[in-house]
C-alpha cells in the first residue's frame, strides 16, 4: 500500500507543526521545540508499531521522518509570531493531523491483515496518542480529554468506517481518504458548531 508512507509523512509533518505551536505558547527554546514537535509527530505511530510488533519502527526504518519533524519545528520557531491566533491555528491543524494519522494507523493495521477491532484501535491510538503526549509534557489539559468535544469519538468513527469499508471489499485507495474525511468532519463540526457528547453531571445526594 504505497499510500501508507505518504499518510505517515503527512501526519508527521502536521502533528510536528502542532507540537511546535504548543512549544511556542510555552515559550520553549529551539531544542524544546524540536523535542515537543518530534514527540507529537512520532508518538502515536511509535506506540502503534510497538503494539503491532512492526519491526523496525517506522521512523527507525526511515529516519527522514525525524528530519521532517525537526524541520517543522525550526520553521515554526521563526514564524509562529506571525500568526494572529496560535491557539486557533493549533486546533485546526490538530484536527487535520488527527484525520490523517487515524487513516495511517488504520491502514497499517489493514496492511498487516489485522481484525476489525485492531484496525479501529490502531487508528485511534495513532491519531490520539501523539497529541496526548504533547499536551501532558507542556502541562496543558489534553485536547483529547476536553469536556464533551468530539476527538476520540471522531477517531473511532473514522477508523470504524475504514474497517467496515474493508469488510465490504472497498479498495484502500478509497477507504483511507474516506476514513480521514469522516474523522475530520466530526472534529471540525465539534470545533465549528459545538458538536459534543453528553457530559456527566453529578446530582446532589438525597437527604
């Protein structure tokens, strides 16, 4: 599946930019930019490959991924101040990175002929874990856990759609872009229109 390396490269690039934007908001130095960008860009795919026993891990097999992440960090270090709202840019770029990474994770699992459950889980892990690591490292509330927002849900829907499409015999050339589109549409709807899941609200104890 020649589409898989392209998806990995795109997700690494966009997630690295989000990591560097977070580093800019935390006012880190250039090394901090590179670290947070690389952690964000490579974290989800690394966990995916470890769980799937995919050897070597994708960025060890091709260190160019590290170069892409470092280059993104360097570019953002010198240009982040030009953005009117780094927070808004971060959220929208993160939604794009999520969509691409979910498709990449689901695609890798499908290429290894994994079951539908594993396809769904690998899509979610690849899409969500890098951003989770990024936010935890800089001390932010993880975007993944923001109250009621469609994030993990969007990743689940996209990867489940990919697993379902494979079950019905659709070609990955159509399945994986469809997976990314479903994921991004739900995440974008949450950002633009406030789509969300019900949030637990405790009730006072009965006297």
